[in-house]
């Protein structure tokens, strides 16, 4: 792996953060909620989404965020909901679009042991849905802004030497490939495109055995995204800015 340097010029001026606008897809809990908290704490303006109509921890965050967090609703497995979100946000512009939504498969097993229904659920949520969201919402992102997607180190084909988590690994590898195709279609454009591997975190799909706490991962995820601003092309990196092997 190589490591991204963080020159002072890439770090946002804290006094300018209040003008930064983030669209975060998938923030009701886990890493997504932690991202919304981190960006709101920095003073950024965040539009963050949940799937259903029920109240979530994101709503609680919004209540105490002095208007910095707005809650929207979308299920990225439903194309009509993505289109409806796009219509509701028409006229808005964002510096960063980050798609965090994702699932793991339960129960765990090999690909051959996984039902077609479960395989489809994971692939649609982790690979197809995020790209549909990126395609639908891309024109809301500033021309020199950032589009990021929550990937995983388990999406690396080169680093898959132990196996396990086969369907989840496959879905993240598919996500990476789809984003690489997206980047090829948008070659030469000034936006920064990021596939983020947050590390094995003890929350959400990472489960209780993860090596990292949310506090060790998420502030560094934000820092790495900030460091890649203004760097066109596709970057597959981890939470510390280290390049992940495809």
C-alpha cells in the first residue's frame, strides 16, 4: 500500500466548513450515522438519508444539530425512490456525494450455499443500488466536487488470500468494478471519485469483532476524503489514505 500525504493545503479551513454541503446516502445507524455526526460537528451542511418512515438515531442527531442536518428518505434498491429523491433535491448543489448504504449476508456461507434471493439482495444493495444512486445524483455535485462510495478492503481481489465472506466480498468487488467503469466513462473530468475502505469497524456490518472503533475509523475517513478533494480520477483507499490493491 502507499500512503496519501495530507498537506495543509488539502485540509479544509474550519472557518469555511459551514459552506460545505454533503449528501450522504445511508445514515440511519452505524458508519453512516457516525459520518453524519462527524460532518455536522465540523459545521458542514448535511443532507442524510434513511430507508423507511420510522424515527431513527439520525432524526435525533438532526434535532440537536442546529439545522446542519436534514433527513431525507430513500431505499437505493428501489429506482423510483432514487428518482423521487433526485426530484426533491432539484436545484440543490453539493460538494460531496457519499453513498454509504450497504448490507452483509446472513447467514454467512459460500456462494454455492447462498440462496438466489439472498445473493440478489446483497448484490443489489451493495453494487447495483449505489451506482444507480451515483448516476441519478451526480449532476447535483459541483463540477470539481467529490463522489465517494463506501467499499471495503474485502472488495480487493488481489488481497483475498483467506476467502470467507464470499457473497459480501463479491458484492464489494463488483461495486469497485462498476465504479471503475464509471470513472472510465468520465475520464478527464475534474471530480474526485473515491472507493473508501473504512477498516474492520466494530459496528454495523463489521460486527462486534472488528479491529477498529468508530472513533478510530470515521474521523480518518473524513480526513482522507478531504485530502483527495481536487484530485481527479478514481481512488481506492482505506481510512488512513493508503491505496488498496485492486
